[in-house]
């Protein structure tokens, strides 16, 4: 039951499959909310290199983000497989005095995992090192 957590609802136990999402420490940005909660914003790089928009990101409590214990620069989180996560992207105003806005959308956690770990699908080259 390493990848399962047990949730109790109305006296019955349900096992929920959990997804482990791994990402680089460079993509995580810790911050403190106005109410004093410690959170981490995790950025998702755009898959298309021609896409010059700001990266999407999702926010989790700092207690859900874990460090890899083997000295690598990786972090990981566990999310319920059947859950959803809200992604947001800042939009720059078109006018000079305009206000910034945010686009938000919900994605299921399976899609989120494939978006965050899209770097694994890119071919490895010698110049990448």
C-alpha cells in the first residue's frame, strides 16, 4: 500500500490511488500567503518552444512538496489520481496602464502529471548537458 492512502468517509474506508509527480527544484517557488500559510508555486514549462506566453503554475501547501533524499535536485508530490488541480497563467495587459489578469483552468491530475513530466519525452542530446 505504498502508493495508496486511505480516506474515511461516513465510517467506510476508501482507498485512493495516488500519483507521484517529480519535477526540478528550479520549477518550485516558495512563498507565504497574506494569511501566513507557507505555499509552493510549481511552474509548468510550455511544451511548444514557440509559445512565448508565461508558464502555467499550480499551488500546493509546502507540506505536500517533498525533497528527494538521494542528493538530486528533484522534488516530488503525491496527488490523488482521480482529483483535479487548478492551473493559472498570468496575462500581461495590452495597454500600458492596464491591469494584470489570470487565466485559470482545471485539469485532472493524470493530465497534470503528463504536463509536468513532459521533459522526459524530449530526446536527449549532447548539447543539453
